[in-house]
C-alpha cells in the first residue's frame, strides 16, 4: 500500500518558496521563516502571490510532486507538474472506453458514482439524526433521506448521461435544502440558505468550496499517479483546462470527506464568525489564521484510519483517492468487470 506523506500548504500570501539542498525554505520579505525537509511532502499547495523558485519547481517536477497555485479564496489558478508518466496503453484504453458519453462504460460509471454520492449524502443526514435528533427537524431530514433513497434506484433506470445529471442536480438541491439543519452551533454566524459557488456568499459555502478544491487536487494527483489522464472524464463534459475525471470522482467523496469535515469544524466550534472576511462584490473568504486552523485539522483527518470497504484493508483516509484511482484504472484495463465507488459505512 502506498505511504501517505504530507501536503505542504503555503497560506501566507507574502511568502516565497525556495530550495536549499534537500530542504524547502519559506521566505517572507527575504527572511527565512521556516525550513522543512523536501522528502516529507507529496504535494505543495500555494495560496501566495510570489510563488516558488524555478529550482524548487524543477525538483518537484523530477520527483512527481505537483505544485498547485490557488487564490486565497481557494479558487484554482494553475498547476505545475513534471514530465507526464504512466502507461500509454492505459491512457489509450481510457480514451477508447470513455470516448462515447452515452456509451455503456460512461453511463455505468456515472450511475455508480452518482448513486454512491446519493448514498454518502444520505449517510451524512442519517448521522445527524442519530447524533442530534433533539436539535434538528427530523421530519424534514427524513423526507430528504427518502427522496434521495428513491433516486438511488431511479438513477440505474436512466439511459443517458443527461438523465443522470438531472437526478444529481435534483438531489443536490434537496440535500443542501436541509443542510442548515445539520448546523447546531453558532447558527447566527453560520446560517446556510443555499449552495453558492463563484463566489461563495456565506461562511459555510466559503469552507465547502475551499475544501472541494483541495480534495479535487488530491484526486487529480491520485489519477496521474496511476497513469490516468485527469482531463478525460465520463460525467462532467470535456472542457479545455478542466480536470473532468477528477471532478467525476470527487462526487462520491464530497459528503463523506468535505461536508462532514466542515460540519464538524462548525459544531465543535473550531471556527468562529469573525474568522471570515467579506470581499467587494459580496464574496466570503477565510482569514489567514482560519485557513491555517482548518488545513491543520484537514491534514490530521487525512491521517485517520478506516477499513476500505472494497479492498478490506486498513488505510489512512487521505489514501482513499489513490485506492479509487487504482480501482478505476483496473476497470479501464478490464482487470475487473466494474468500478466500485467509495461508500461510507
């Protein structure tokens, strides 16, 4: 099993990253503020404006370590990677298998992944009833659970991708329609009305969008590590510059990895209302300290262990994208008859 290393998050907007021997050096106003061993990390995510030195980018490229540049809000800017590696035969098989959007392979993958998304979303709602039935509208949440359950069956009766997209959109609206019920602490500060993205218009949406981006980068790195092309997907339409396959696989993991994490941070009062800023135009972003707090908790969460329901092995949560990427690669190669998405238990 692959070993999970850490992700280095550069949250100081004025920081500059450089290389000194086998160490990554963080400079602020030309003064060294941190030095960390290069070998400890498998990803670098930068929210800084000054960027990284060519020497550091070159060493990361040689060692297959992607560097991702994001705005402080979490909006993706660019990604630096080294030479493309992987089995050319696997990529050819991927292109052939996923060439026809409404072909059997794409449709079956979409049905399985979206059904798993529904299941995991339902699990988050049911968990809230189990833990906080005295503080939430149980009838409203149970009604949404029943609706989502019906959609799991209905999605397998579809005959084209657009129909799957229709069910996905409908269930997402219903799920987020009761999401505010799952917030049981600091309701005044963390009121959630509906899902807003570009820009996020409240504090909850700011956290969701931020960590959906972080998770999608992890998934993209996982897909590349097994030799798949993250830009050739089966559910999200192809678009220049969009890692469609990474966006496809995030669907099954959103609720379990990100939604639960954000709810925990709010309900355990690890974030506060004044941890956020409003930008011109109404968009909400986290303060630098809030990002540090949440990314530290996110990193700890990734190192917690679970038993993966498919491979039946104990793995760190942060390795789930890599296991799923491997399962998808095996399906693309016809080593297994079907791709099994991650379903939380």
